[in-house]
C-alpha cells in the first residue's frame, strides 16, 4: 500500500472542530504506528537531502516530524515558537490570522548567514505562519529554500504565497 493511502486510512477527520465548519485533520493516530512514522520521515528526508543546511520547525506540531528530519539529515534543528516562549536573545515576526494577528519567535545566532533552511510544519493552510518563519530566517542572513508539510489544504491558496519566496514546497498529502 502506498504512503498516501496509508495516511488517508490513518488520519481522522473531525467535523466542526475547533469550530463549526472546520474539518480538523487529526494526525495523532500516526504516532501509534512507528513504521508509518518512519516512512513519513524517509519521504521528507528523501526530498530534502542535499538541499538544506538546517531545519526549522514551527511550534508545536512542526516539531513532531521536524526534529526527526533534521536528525536524519544530520543538520541542526531550530525551534520557531509562539511569542513569549523563548528566553532572549530572540527575534519575532508578526503575521495575520483570519481573526487578528499572532507572532512567532526564534533564537538569534542559531542560524548562520548563508544557510539553506527547511521550514517544516504539519499543515499548510493560509501560509501566514510559514511566511513569517521565512522572514525570521532571512532576517538572520539565511534563506528558506524549502518548505515541507504533511498536509496541504490547497483551496486556501498558500502555495501561491510560498511560490513568491522562490522556495520549493513539498507536501505529502493535499486536500
């Protein structure tokens, strides 16, 4: 059975969560199957091998795969966290949500100038968080050259935003 088929059988759709009209993709059953998890990591690594010098994972579900991807690639893993979670020194970047704004932060000095960086998260929806993460990377003299996601919600149009960065976008599942 192909990876996409396995994932479609494993991921659970939760209607009207966290609010009415949202079809939440529950990925937690993936972590009950170590072989499936390893297959997912292998797919991400296969796509990123030789293309990046560091991996940034976006809090919190970006850590679930991002750390394993970085370890397999033998490159550093850098945390991107919600505002107020990191001790100084750090830099922050605000971005728009459909109902307001939010902010993410990363430690300064963890990325080196000139590095090619993979930005990873579990889900690509509107792209606001991913683009903000790329801006944090660029403010430190590095370049987000690859974005990866387990799931991409195509109808929300984030791919076009990421295409404008010049970076490659890789997602395993598209809905």
